């Protein structure tokens, strides 16, 4: 079933690189699909519903897909451009044909011709004498290869007080092929049995005795990976067994198809659902396996969070916290504990806040991923500003101080002010941690992002607990601080060294901006950062205790004016005007830029393909590339085996790559996949690569597959 998900994902990617929209889709001079919009009425009567149909004519042997496409394919989509007041109903899908392709790939779709019907309800008042209805249709048509197609379609009808039927024969024919709501009054759905990985349901009706063939076309939700149903008809009883990849759902919904032979043109279909009545044949309670799995994934999240402390992207801030522990050595135990808890609270605040945002996006129907904020160049620029400001503070260019009222009131004591600083250090550390995917973390987040809001929140809580565990331990056991060096003059030099580490982080962030917006974009971002640095210097030089009020006022005005003018010019005008960098330009050497067409073409020739899912801001990705993928032994092995190497660059958040990452159950990069031609299942490597892992896997590739 992993292969099934991958096939779906590859085909899904094709939609995002579709050719220019045409009413007739052509390929190598041959018309594959002709699309048109039809209505069942000659005129539009205000307030009276009518039907429209998307009619697709496919070339012989080519097919499009049903709303559940099966192991591969994508359903046709229709996006209407209707003015407010018009209402559009759901697509009514005719009963599809079931096909079995080589490799045990089972799909549901349509050959030759299909009409997808929708009901439109116009408003009670229509001003225009002629009404133009327009829609954009997207489909996937397949034979031995799959090609995405799309068309901008329009239908113009007059407004009238009366109307006559139109295209009656065509609409009647396809309405007869729609699944019905019920089979017969005597239909009964027996008790459902749920095994560890399947669901079996018995359906009874005297109507079944008139048919020699029965099949079940499932309609699972998007989170459920379903196998190939098996159906047995015996007189008036039909037994349906549906396998699932993981824990079976509590209810089973689909279309029961009845005919005399398989794919009979006179077939009929009926929607059935067994509701929530399920009995378990497995003596182990059904909830025990998911709970064990949940705790295992939460443990992965905790371990991944702990390992984040070792990632280079958070090292400067973590070093600052260790520096803070050294400063507090020998002080009151309660003060050490409060400072540590404030740092831990900052870690939890960011992770829980990030979880809340992701949950809201998921509820809104958006795709959620780890480190998605780093695909936005403005977020990277904002983070660069924070890093620069922290670095200048460590160099002593200026001091970060709270407003006087806040200092004298809420933060009256230096202890509280230190705690607030520790809190923001914790937040800052977690912000810098998000472009890193530590071992165990990718697996844990990939699981969580497909689960409920409670599981997502629990996972981020576990990650926060793992990352904050060492600081909580040091805070709760101050005696362990004796293993750290004693305070002294050397601390000033270490503090300045941390500033240089933060500047190294800033250089990395500018590299990311350059990868996202090109050299020009990085130049304008650097120009604005220079103005920020000047503003910090002005603050440190003139906004000091004892300075005259006029000096302070003038300095504040100059700083705000400097930042406002430079921000408008460098960021609002110049930076905004830069274009996203073409990812193909970053696929250097013997790497090819990833596209769905290129992958499909290589697999069609039975070539072995290795895909590196990466991003310019991903530290783990860069480490794997430099130490493993670009190592001489690995490069020679790829070349010797004839492996086609592709690089899928997610620096700018390519939605096509996002879809494929999610199909593999990964929340973000890195991801490494090896396709062994058409027949073999793709192999997914761990997040942290080693030369041995790559070389050992390449040795298993048969020569016939590797050769080109």
C-alpha cells in the first residue's frame, strides 16, 4: 500500500505543472480529451434550479477518474466562477468502471465518455438578458502514461420566464448511471465485523438474486488508505470485505455495484453505509493498538525535541542559555529555578502557539507542514533582523532595556527582568530550531499531522518537553552546575564569541534569502539590515542613562525615520519587486531538477531514480548533501548503477512537492526516496544519511533496472 500512496502522489504532482488551459487536450498531435459544458434547459428561469454537465470525450483506451480514483489517479475537478447569489451543488458521479493494471494497481474511472452533472440554482432576480456561466475543469487522463489536462469553459443561456428541456437524451442516459440512495425496501445490513486490518459487512436483499455479479467501490475519507475490496454474492446475500493499511474505520461507505458481468454497461449502483455498528473479532480491544502507537510516536517526538538541542541552527542561543547558567552559579537556588523555568516556558509557548496555528490551518482545509514559515522570504528576513539585533547586543553595541514604566512596575526587580530575558531566549531558540528536522522528529510529525487536533497538540507538547528537558534538569538540580566553569573575565570574551556565531547564522539566513529571491533580493535585504545595525548603534550611543531629553527625542525620531524610509525603499519596493528564484538553477552538477514529467519519463523507461527533497534553509539537508550525497564513493556508486538523480527543491514551498511530502507521511524536508523502475516499491531513507545506508541499498538494485 505504500506503493499505492506513492503512485497517487506522483500523479497528483502532475496537476501543478499542467499545460496551458485548452478546450481540447492534445498530446503529440493527438486529441486526448475534448471538454464541453451543457445544460438540460434552453433558458434560465430566475429561482428555478437546472442542471449543467461537464462532458468529457476521451480518446480510445484513455480514461479519466471517479471521485475515489483507487490506487492511482486523480478525480476531475470543476471550479465555477459564479457571481454572488448563485448556488452550485455537488458533482454527481456516474458509476465508474474498475480496472486492474500491472503491478496490482486497481483504479476506478471512465472510458470513451463521461458526463459529470451539477445542479445550479439561480437567484430570484437576474438583471442580464444573457447569462454566461464559466468554469475551469481539471482532469487527469491516463493510458500507459498519465497526462494532466484542463480547460476554461463557458456556457451562455438566455434569461426567460419559461424554459424547455435541452440535451434530454444525454442527461437522461447519465442520470440512469448515477448510484441510487436505496436498493429495495427489504434491504438489511447485517452486523459488521472489524478485524485487525479489515472490515466485513453482510448485506441482504431479494433484489440481489437477479444479478450474477456484485462489487463494492469504497468511498474512504482522505486520511484512510484502503486496499482492494472482495465481494461474494450468494443468492440474496452479499458479503463485502475491505482491507485497510492501518486501523479500520468505524463505518464503511461506498457504492454497491450490481450487474450480470464485470463492467457491464447495464450495471446499477447503490450507496450503502453500515453506520457505526461494528463488532470486533480481535480479542484485543480496538483502542489498544492506536494508544500504543500514539505513545510510541509521542516518545519519538520527545526524543526528536531533545536532539534539536544538538542542531547547529540552535547552537548559538543554546550556548547563551548555558552561559546564563554559568552566571547564576552560586546564586540562590530559587532564582536559578525561576530562570530555567522561564526559558522552558518560552520553549513551550512557541511550540504550543505553532501547534494552535497549524490546527487552525488544518480546520480551514489548508495543508500543514513543519518549517513552512521558512518558505516565506519575509519570515526569513524578520528572523535575520532578530539575529542581527541579538548579535549587536552581545557585542555591546547597545543594551536591550525595557521601558521605564514596565521596569519600575511589573518588572521591578532584576530577577524578574532576567526571567523575561530567559523566556524570550527560549522562544528565540525554538524559532531557530524549526528549519531543522532531527532524527525521529520527521516520523513523529508526519504521523501527528494526519491526526486530530488533540494529537497534534500532544505531539508539539512532547517535542517541547524533549527540547526543554536538559534545562529543566539543570534548573531543578543546581548542584550539577558545579561541572560548569566558574564565572570570570573570560565570560565577556565568550559572550562576544556567541555574537560571531549569531552573525554566522545571519549569513546562513541571507544565503536562504538569496536562494529564494536571487542575489538581488539578498542585496536589498542586506541593505535594510545595515540600516537596522545603524539604528542599533544610534540607540546604544545616544539613548543612554543621563542623556538629555532633547537628545533622546531626536535620536528616537531619527531611528524611526531611518527604519521607516529604508524599509519602504529596500523592502517594500526593491525586495518586493524581486522574483522567486528558479529551483532548476540550483540543480547543479549531475543532479536534474525534479518535475513530475521527468520522473514519469524515467520510470517509464524502467530507470532507477533517486530524489533528494531539500531546501536551502534546511541545515540537515545541507549536512547530508555535503557529507554523504556528494561523497566520492556515493557519487561513483550512483554513476556505476546508472541512477538518475533528481533534486526536489522546497525552498519556496512548492505546493506540488508539499503534496508529495505528505503522501510519504513527512511533514517537511529532508526526504530521500529511491524508485527502482516501474515495478519496485520506492524505498524511503532516514532523515540523517550515512554512506553505508546509501551504498548498501544501491547494491540491491538489479543490473537490468540500473542500466540505462
